[in-house]
């Protein structure tokens, strides 16, 4: 009987190696680090993240990229959670003239239940001309930039503030709002689309564009100077601004759409 008890204790100890916990409640640890990145001939940015957030801020004064990474780890055993969170780093590589940032927590031990990573990066506004970003379960913010955007978000909001879209751009979300204050060139294709969420689009009244706007289950409102060629039940709007120009498509399935201009 004593031998059986000792054998059971040994098996339990082996199962808990590297993942100890003194309480039933999970332990949380938040680690933060900063990194400066020389850009040289880099003119693009590509960020991929799962379970986290992305902030990209343009600066007139910046001469290199300044990145802050915040990692929140949740699991069993405070010391193990702390050690793992502090060991994580975002992979920083380049592909041609594009800076690539990728979250890497592939070696996650069994005692870690979840990781949430936030990448905040400030870049020279005049240097970064194209930005591609993809995230799941988190928000994205783009501010004070002059670039093309290729943005995809699942289960999170997309906020775009004071951005000059330089060329054709796509901003898509699955379950999340899109709020964008942008200027458009007079040519190119621009898509703002979400499945379950509200879209608020702020444009200058001088924008030259052809508009195709639709919500399936929601209300569409606009105070922009649009010459309307087709309007259906307050949910569909087809028309042009200032004689037409860029192709602007705005769609949502479940949510309202508001087209407005800056005060």
C-alpha cells in the first residue's frame, strides 16, 4: 500500500514539472520591452499577430522605428508565467524593402493558458509607404500616416486616424467596428468592409470618388456632398463626389454606416 502511494506521488510530481501552482486561481504577468529598429531602405511594414493588438503611429520627427511590445501571459504558477512572458520576443526580419514583425509563442509550455501581445510601433511618416497588418482577437490603430493599407482584423476594432491613403487600400474586419478618418487620392480602389460591426467613414468634402455603399441589416446615413444615382431603403447608396474619381466601396452585413466629414 505504501509503495502504491509513493508511486502516485511520483507520477503527480512528474506531471507538474515546469508548471507549479500554489493556488487554484490562474496567475498573470505582464512583461514590456522596447526596441529601436534601423530602417535604412525600408519603405513597408508587415505585422501579423494572434490574440493581441497593433498600433502603428507615424511621426514627422522619427528617423527610425521605435517599438514597444507588451505581453500578458496567463497560466498556472507565477514564476513559470513570469519567466515565459519575459522570454518572449517579436520576430523582427526584413523581406526586400519591407520590415516584418511576427508574434512568436510557438514554444508555449502546457502551464501557459493564454498569451496576449500588443505591438506599438512609431515609424517615420515620410518613409513608410505601405502597411500590411493582420490580427485575431484584438484591436488595430493607425494614426498620422501617408501610406497604402492592407488590413485584416478578426474579432476586433479597426481605428484609422488622420491617414492619407496613398493608393488602393483594403480595410476588412469580421466582428468589429471600423472607424476611419482618411483622405483619398482621385484614383484607386478603396474597400471598407465588416461583417458584424458599424462603419464610420470621415472624408474631406473635396474628395473625388465614386461611391458604392450598402448595409444589409442596418441604417445608412450621410452628410457628404454626394450626387446620388441610386438609393434603396436607407441601406444602399450609389453615387459620386465632385464628379467622381477613386472607387470607394463601403459594406457591412450587421451594422450601421455613417458617412461624414470632419468638423
